[in-house]
C-alpha cells in the first residue's frame, strides 16, 4: 500500500512539474526577437489595447505612455476620467479608421458632445526603435456647438523599473520636456508641444498641472489620478473670464512623491486644460535616431507631422485596395470604409503582454485537478490580437487563429510573429492554455474564478487555419517559418489528439465540461469555444464530440501536408493514415451520423426532457422529466451539426452533403436573413437561459467566425464538380449578402462591430467593440477564403 501511494505521489509530482515546464523543442522565435536590435519597426506600438490611446515598448519591463481625458464641470463632483476602454462608460463609438499594424494609425472616439481624434506616426532610425509623434484633436461632435465646457487632457509616462525620468518645467507649470535613459532605449526625450486650434499653427492658451510619483501599479493609474483631482484651479485666457476646473495639485520635488519602492518605477503626468476645439502634439525622440553625419532630424511635428499622417493614410488606402479589391468588386464607399475599419481595429487591438499564468496540472484522473493547487507558469511574452478592447483585452487561443486569417492577408510577417509567440507558450506535454492572462493589466480585467488555466483543457486548434493558408500560398518566408515551427506544431497537435481521445477509436471528447449542477440547464463546455452550446444533458466519459473530431481531422490533414513538404517522412507516415481514417466517410458515419435526426451529431447520455423551473428559495432549478437520459445522439441541431461541412471534410459527391445544405438553408432551422444562427430555431434549447444568471450565448445568435467558415465551405463546394455544386454556389452568394449586409447596417447604426448578432432582427449583441473575429467580414466582402 505504501509503495502504491508513493508511486502515485511521484507520478502526480511529475505531472504537476511538466504542466509548468516549457517544451524542449527549439523556439520558433529567438529570445531577443522583440528587441529594438532585431525588430526595430515593431519595438514601439499601440500594444495596450485596453486603453483608449497609449503606446509601449515590446519589453518585459516596458516604457509606457498613455492618454486620459475629462470634460470639466459637466457633472457635480469629480469629472468622468476616461482612460481604459469599458463596456458601460457611455463612450462610443470608437475605433481605428486606419492602422497599418506597424507605423501609423488614426482613431476616432465619440464621448458625448466631444469627438476625439488620436493619430500617431513612427519614424525609423537609430538603434532603439526610432521616433514617434502623437496628435490628439478635440472638437465638438456637432458643428456650431458652443456650450462644451473646458476639457483636460492628461499625457503620462510610466516606467516599470529603476530608470529615472527627468522633467524640465516651464514658468507656467507646463513640462518643457521629459528626458530619460533606459538600457533598451538609450537616451530619449518626450516633448508636449503647446496646443493649437485644429489645422493651425498659432498657439492656444492652456492651463497646466503636473503630477509625479512612484508607479502605483498599472491597474491603479486611473484611480490614483481620480483621487488627486481634488483642487480647484482657474483657467484664465487673456481677455476672457476665468473658469474653474479640477486639477492635479502636483509637485516635481522628489520628497513630495511619497515612498518610492525599489524597482517600482515612476509615473509622470501632465494635465493640459483648455477650450474646445484644439490639437496637441506629444513627441518622442530617440537619442540615437540620427541621420548621416550626426545631423539631427527635424522634429516630427506641425506641418511635417501633418504631411506624414496624410502620406501614410494615402498609402494605406492604396495598399488596402490592392490587397482586398473591394472597390473593384463593386462594394460601396461606405462598405469599403467598414472593411478598412475592421482591419485597422483588429491591427490596433494587437497587444504585447508579459507575465506568468496560473496553471492547474492534469493529475491523470478527471476531477482530481481540484485537489492540487495551481502553479505559476514561467514568465513569457505574448504578441497577439485581442477579441475586444473593452471586454476581452487579452489573448484567446481559438480566437487568434481567426484573427490571423485577416492579419496574414495584410502583413504575413505579423502573423509569423504572433504564431511564434503562441507556440512559445507550449508546456512540456504540448499544451497551450486557451486564455492567456499575462501581467498586472491583463489580470486586473479578469474575475478570479477565470484566472487559472487547466492543463487538461484544450481549445479548437484554429492556429492551423493560417498555417494551412501559408502552405497554400507558398511564400518563402512563411515556409522558412513553418520549418522552424514544425516540431512545436506537431507537439501541440499530438497533445490534442492524445489528451482528448474519446471512448472508442477515432472518437474525441472535450475535457472540462461543467459538472452537472442542479442550477444548469445544460453543463457548459468552455474548452470547445462554443460555451453553452447544448451537449449531452448528463456529462459522462461516453461522449463523442463531433466538432472536436473534425478539428482533429483538419489538424491531421494540415500536419501531414506540412510534414510531406518538409520531408519529415516519419511524421507523415504517422499522421497520414490518421488523417485518412478521420476523413473516411464510413468512420464519420459510424460514430456521428444520426439517422433519426438526419444530420451529424454528438453522442452521449442525453435527454431533451430538461427544463429550468422556479423552486423557491433556490431560484431556477433543473428538472429532468421523461424520457430519462440514455446513450443516444444529441438532438441539438446547429453549428456543431455542420462541422464536417464547415471544415470541408466531405467529398463533393457525399450523400451527406445534400442533407446538410438542406438544414443550413431552412429558415425553420439555421437560415436567417442575417446569417446562420448558432442553434436551430426548432431546438428545445433555442434561446434558453442556461441558468438563472446565465443568458443564452451560442443558442441562436449569429456569429461571424462560424459564418465565415460556412461561406468558405460553400464557396469551396460551389467550385467543385458534384451534384451540389450549383446549390452551394447559390447559397454562398445569398449567405454572403445576408451576413455582410447586416454587419454593414449595424455598423452604420451604431459605429461598432459586435460580438454576435440577433437572428431575429439582426441587431448587434454581446460586447462591443468586438474587432476580433467579427473583422472576418472583410474577408467575406473580399470573397477570400
């Protein structure tokens, strides 16, 4: 008994250790790949997607810059301080009109009666990432508005370690400049230029306040400034009546800054208060950004900045049309602008994160993971797009594969960078956490119960979608990247294939379904990405999940093709037969075709006789009626039913293709005027809450990522000879018109891309802005699948 217990303890210790040990395969990207020496053009960027406007360096201890603003005197007490993107703060619409992912962007933000335009341009040069300049313009939202009170802008700089910033202050309290030095940036200088009227060069009167303190921690910046806005000052333009405003009663004396902990860093902020309309420029100059002969380049400001912004905007428009050809395809100027905003806001939502995630190891027996404590993963960087700046400003594994489908059409090098970072997160077993919460700013936005990632939980391997595109295009730089990435891609796929194996050969089951609690109508399956999509009503190890099998089939196909291209004969010999078996019609039919339903389906211990009923004082409680659950196919017609079609696993002559097209095209089931609904209107789970506090999510709403897969599949079968070719082509045309038309109408009405859309009236739902996979509308417009 003692030997047995000792052996189990050693095994558990070994599993726990592997869960937080990095994979031994060579990294895809070198350790210094984010440094200014290796990637100077990417060193600075708008890599803080959760703030309305800010930039930082791609560094574990970055130099950060940002913007806050407040309308003075609009409400009693402290004015609303805008800084981080929040769902319920009333700001919006907002988003990037242009962003090239590299060196230029223009964003518009509506805040009540105000319209803010934030612009930036980077200028290469030197050894430390070059120079950059911001311009922030504040105007009335409507012309002729004169009642807008004073507005304060707050420009700040934050260091994360011992490097010291040295401010130089003028007689009126304004900062002349901030100089500093770090090992990565060398010598540098920030300059806040005097405000002007928009489009003008004549200075405009502003009132200045400054505040300098130790860095309280990035999540606390907003509250620190709010708490210090407690003194009244007077704005006194020459020849005008003075107006009172709340300002920072700051000092630049070291002793007034409070305790400064070792390595705590500094927080230096300049408040500028004045009347609308106005523009202000904020300039960063690198000491090493010199031209030939040590001639200092002219400051990127004023008319020089205006010219740079306009030339970048024109270059963006030309490159956008050359890449996506929306004008050539006959789309309207408004739809072209939507496409530009979709791309720009996705690129402007790319973040750089660094930190340690919390991981709960896989102890080998389901349910046992609750008996061990989570451990810290090694500190790592992640360069990734995010689904939503306001609600999900961090990395999500299955979202990122869809994001990169858009990004790689625009800039394949950005996709290689992002995929390289994601594959750097592999643990010793080949697992990647599905949600990456790295660093204080990311952690501050996540409820505690979602901070821990479980090392047995998978996620759809959508990173293989841009990998498949790389193979198809055959760009030499992409292929060189894939050669380096192959060992890690293979390890990741092997972990998925083995860890999620189902109860019978060639079946698969998502680990990590919710326990069958009495408050849940249908226990959720978060690792699938389809959260509350109805699975078997009574979770068990007998389940076979159709979508997961299809993802594994796609992965086996892509990895086999990649292995064959790279000459990895052993891997090709291993995965080729697996891919063939998973795509074999007989095997798919045997495990997932439900004759009684006429579609492919999950299998498990199931009954549809479940309801949520009120039972005081508990609230809504699940009641199971008759028939009692039994092993059977799950009658939940929706996105999961379509996966063999969505991932193009069916032969164009398949007898199953016709029934799937029937279901897809039937308005009683999945077809709506706004796109394919996630769950059939005929399903007993359609539109049903999953608990008293858990409204429907994947139970009817239209989602862009799956509609994009459907459009790609219909386009694919519409170009292959077979009995369903003409129908697939017709459905593609009609579905594209529905999806694009509705996203465009909702964008016109609200100014936002949304997380999901109502299948009943098309309205945007969920969080917004959702510039993650909803940006796939651009590829749908371009008919690029």
